[in-house]
């Protein structure tokens, strides 16, 4: 339990700080819908205000519903992290990445009513929906969580 808490804390605060800092910089220095080309035809920094969840999904749902839904996910994963008998470092790291990213996006949604997305990967005109560092943390954490659970199935 102590090891899991140390892993959670050591991942949570850096992810939260980095994501919030990057969102703040984009929100204050790059006008909405503007872009900075980083790698021509492949990668831009953009400013998109996302009122939904991943890729704008659920953008027609109320803020309260999205906040409660995200809070429930964070609570369930946190409970699972500390109550399960799985003592794998990979399990603790993956759960911590999900909790950290979801918490950062939750904070943004509570205080701004939207989440700033700023990473825009594309191949010429074919764009992946923009996302942020917290989204990356959740996706990487989810992939690692499935990998960590494979041996318990």
C-alpha cells in the first residue's frame, strides 16, 4: 500500500503540474483556433477549447454530468489501485497515470468549463483530433493497465 501511494504521488503531481502549465501557456499565449506549425505536414500546436471528453465526445452533455462521470472514474480506479492485491509496479504506474490525467482534465473542466487541447498530429490534411498532455497520460496509462492485467486473466 505504501509503495502504491509513493508511486501515485510521484506521478500525480508532475503530470498535474505539467499539463496545467501547458494548458495555461496555450490558453494565454495562443488565440483560440490558431496554430503554430512545429513539423510541417505532421505536427502543430493549436488552441482548441474542448467542452466534451476525448475528441469532443459527449460535448452535448451537461458540465455537471461530465464532472460527476470523470469523478466516478477517478474514484473507481483509485479504489481499485489501493484495494486490489495486485502489487505490480506496472499496475501502480498505469493506474497512477490514468488518475493523474483524468484529475488534471477534471480540474480544467471545474474551473474553466472546458479543457484546452493543443497537440495536433496529422499527415498533411488528415488530422487526428487534438488532445493534451493529460489525455496522453490517460491513454498511456490505459494501455499499460491492460498489459499489467494480462497475467491476472
